[in-house]
C-alpha cells in the first residue's frame, strides 16, 4: 500500500485550502522545538542569570517569587514579541515575494516598513508630547496602510502588475526615508533619540499591556487566514494571464493578500521598530527546507522568522552587556550580505 506524501487542509466550502507535505510537518515540528529551546535559554540569560530548571519551574508556576518577577515582568514579554514579530515579518515577506513574483521583495523594499516608520516618527514629532505613547502602534500601522494605498494607487493601470508595484514601492520607500530624516533634523534632540531607536529596531522595554496583547490579534487572526490562502499565492506566482485563465480573481486576491502583508508587517514594525531583512531572508530559507509551495513556505517562514529575531535579540542584549544593542543591528548585519548574494544570484533574470 502506497502512503500519501501530503494532505490538504481546506474549509467545508472549499474556498480556502493548503497542501502540506509530511516533510513540511516534520520541519515545522523541529523548528518549533528549536524555538522553544532558544526561548527558554533566552529567558534565563541576562544581568541576573536564571538556571534552565528554574525557568521551566517558573513557567509552570513553581518558581521563586524573584524568578517569577524577572521572567513574567521583564523577559517573557520580550521573548513573545520576538517570536510574534519575527513570524509576522517573515510571512509578510513571503506574501510579497509570491504576489510580486520577485525573490528580492520584502516589506523593507516594498515601502511598507518605510510607511510604518514614517507614521511612528510623525507621531513622535506631532503628538508625542500631548497623546499617550500607547497609541504609537496605531500610528505606525496607519502609516503603513496609507503608504501602501498610495503605492497601490500609483501602480494601478487597468490592474496592478507586480513589476509596477515593486518599482513604485522602492521609490516610495526612498521618499519615506527622506521625509523621516527631515522630521528628525527639524525636531528636538529628544525626538531624534526616540526615533533612531525605533528606526534601528529594538525590543527593549516591551510590556504585556502595551505590546504583547495588541500584537496577538494580528498574529492569531491573520496568520491562520494567510496560511489558508496559500493556494491563491501559488496561483499568483503563475502570472496574471495563467491565473485568470484558471478562474482566479487576480486583482481582488492580490489586494487582499497585500492588505494582509501590510497589516502583519505594520503591526510588527509598530511594536519592535524597523527590524530589517527578516521578511527577505526567512522565505528563502523556508524554500530551501520545504520547496516552493506556499502551503509549506508560509508556516516554515513564520517559524524561521521567529528564530532569527529571537536569536538576534539574544545576541543584542548579551554580546555587549551591560549595553542593550538594538536587534535590528544584527539582522541587518546578516541580511545585507544575504541581499547582495541574492542580487548576484539573480543578476541575469
């Protein structure tokens, strides 16, 4: 009897489906275990070291009061944000690479990160002294959607082609960077300090109420929804003519997927700042592990992105202790050479 190497996940109406191979499942299980191990290690490492067994006992409610305070107040929110934001950025990048059909596409290059950063810096500049800082994530997400809407509008010409979308996105990303730096130069020094930390990408000082809880709805709702849209992303990669020929509503699906990507990337940037290159690297690593089908690429990208950001944050807060270096410094240090490698690899395309 021949065993099936894959199986389909679909809703009863058949509107959403994803094809998962058993290899993908095993890769996801291994990556999830690696993330859990790294998370436990990260919780224990810091200015006050906590043994692994004490970390595990505390997580199950049997630790000391001191360990509980350190873990639940300071470290666990930071670990969870690294996992959630890394997964969001990675999936956002995978969606863009699918609908744009460009291996170099990512939230950084397509202008989404630039829009979220401009929204956050504008909040610091115009409203930072009068409105609670808790509204900063909303400003960043709004900025990401406004800039993405402008990109989509300029790219529209009887429909939105992937080439116009990425070219206009690159131009808008440069324009948003210019506007952001203009605000930095014209504002007070306090604005520059806050904004530069945000623009570099840091998970320092996150909390349950202001960061973890606002991030959870984006991840818990959008990630499962996007996973079930894997079939539509696969169809988008075939090209507009082929996709339309097999009955796909190309423009509507592209807009829906783009909105999901913007929401995920905007929420991640809103919480942990402009952490770069995760949305570029994670999907490529996922394809190396499980192949090109987005039924596998999306979940593996999410777990890979979580691992990359969690590892970057661990190095950032321990390598130069007692200094807490922004995690974005380390993702950029790895991501920039990776981007150059991709440019070289795809130079003839």
